[in-house]
């Protein structure tokens, strides 16, 4: 007899940008009648600002050594993958012995072995893709007929490629692993993505849950016939759709707790006037680049909220780490080390988001109706920027100079373009509001993403 309350096991890589959407998916699954066990590392669990206390949600943690102060690098990915597989095996067997067998294993990026493990236990699995459908399509095409062309031409600044069902892509619009300089990250990431796709092609009925929604990427969701892409996003904090609490899943800074003074500061500012600046939890800039950003913000004359993360090693910032115009910055804006990003983006005072365009930040901005100024760094961020600028038309891209630096004049120009009274700024703000409405429609009960997720759970219950 089919279990009327399916039990999902979710495993995700222990990075903030991976955990946040996976946790939101867990809550959504519970909302449509499932139980969920969320597996992550002890270190990642300890860094959550709020430990979710949702009925039906359990956590299972395992060690990867980081809670003892050991930092993992790109070459340590196989270590995490091995430990994750060992933990999942124990979890699956323990759950069965407790009378709570796993109905479906959901695994996210960089853990392709989880699908093979599920198959060995005869458990269905689904791949959670936490980037846009467009990016997954690009990787699919790269490993299926277009790799030689991309490799041979991607170093050409004038390179452009047409991939089936996708917008025209320049070198800047490709994932950085095709054109980047970090060989370790490139090799590990591409190998993992290739393995993911190979496993999916071996499945009789592959399931891919994507952090997007039908109206946002209609062509990309259908571009690759061999993959069944199911849009279940945007996987933003659940309170966003009903206005109750948009702060339960933080992003935009470290996962440690922080001061709430910034919300009082935002309340003191007029509507649509504040520039929010945050470059995620990984991107690091040179002091020269930070100085240029600081000068651009000051010269814009606009109030700003700038997240500058504390050092990861716990060291205090030294005098030489301070910006030369620190006092001026603190008079015009507010500098913080952490914030609840969705709560900030949802505030009426927000007028613009200067962002690295990680997918979580991008889709949170779309969901909040805030136009963006993009400063992409690596991975999917260049592709996300292409979509934001040319497809959804809700932002602009900062251009670097010969030294690969965004100058203060360039930031000031883009701020004026997005927040000024010109035609382009008005168009971007109008489009941003349109996508905000469409995201709410997708998330509400009976909306496309809600129906897609419910149908997926029903298939699991019926034994797909």
C-alpha cells in the first residue's frame, strides 16, 4: 500500500547558497503533506541563524571536519562526497528500521553519487538544480555536441553562440568554468556537472526540480527533451508569499547572527531611494576595487546599505583594512556585516540592488521587484546577468576597465541609469514590478510552482 505521507530525504552541499533553497524546498514539501529529513554537515547546521522548527522536518548531521576548524577547498570535494554517501546509507537504513522508509532522495549540485546510492537502495531520486534552467541547458549542450565549439571559441571576446531554446550567448554570458582561470574549481565543477547529466540520462524517468518558475524561463524549461525539468521556485523564504515573515531563510552575508539596527535605518528612508550592496558569501574584492565602489556610492549622493563580510578566520579588521573614506561612508549610508537579505529587499525604501548575481540573490531581487546592477564574478553569475539584463530587462551590467576594475564613475553611471528618471530606468522598474507579481502568482496555492510540486509529490506517492 502506498504511503500517504511520503518521507523525503534531502542532501545538499554545505554552502549557504546551496542550503537556503534546499531548506525552503523542504518547507514547501511539508506544506503539501510530506515529511522531510534534511542531511547536512554539523558545521553548516551550526551556522544557521534560525534553526527551523517546522513540524515534519528533521535534521541529520555528519562531520566533514570543519567544525574542528579544518577549511575545505576545491580539492576536498571528493572527501565531502564520500562522507555524504556514508551518512546517507546509514540514514536510509535507520529510517527503514524506524518504520519511516525514505520515499524519495533529493540531492543538489555537486553530489551526483547520491543518485547512484538511491538506485542501489531501489529508492527514486530527484536532482535539485539551484541555478536557472538556462544554465543547466548550457551544461547539457556543452557535454552533448557543443563542447568543442565552446572550448575553441570562448576565449574570443567577440564569440557568440546560439543554443537551441536559449538566448544568444556571448563569452560574458557563459558559465565561468568554460572561460575561467581557476583550474581546480573548473575541473571539479565540470566533472560533477557531467556526472549529474550522465546519471540523469541513465534514468528511465529523470526528475529535475529547478529553482525557477514557468513564466520566468518557459523556453529553457522545455529546451532539452531528455530532461524533465520541473519548476518549483522561486525558493525564497515562504513568508514572502503571504507577508508574514520574509526573514526565516537569510542570505547576503554570513550565517551568524547580526544587528537589527539596519531595519530601523531603512524605515527612516523615503520609498525607493536606498541602494543595497551585497556580493554574497564567497566573492572577495581587492582593496582597490572596494575603494572604487565606495567612491561611486558617495558620488551618487544616495543612501546605501552595504554588506561587508567579516573575515572568515575571526580576525579583527586592521587599520589598513579600513576604507579611506570610511567616515564619509558612515555618514551617507550604513555598513554592516550581515543582514536578512529577503527582508531588506522587501522593504519599500529599496530602490536598487548592486549584486554579484548569484542565483539566490537574483531570484530574491526578482521576487521583491527590485532592479539590479550586476557585477558577476564566477560560475553561473555571468549567465544570470545576461538573463537579467537582456531577457527580463530588470538591470544593467557594470563594465570593467583594462585592469578588470569597475571604476567609481562606472558605478555612478549605472546607479543613475537604474534609479534616475530616464526612460531605461523607468522600464527596468516597470519590469521589476511585473516579475514581482508573476513570482507571487507562481507561489500561491494553485500557482504554477505550487501545482508542479504537488504533482511531483503525488507521483512519488504513486511510485513513479
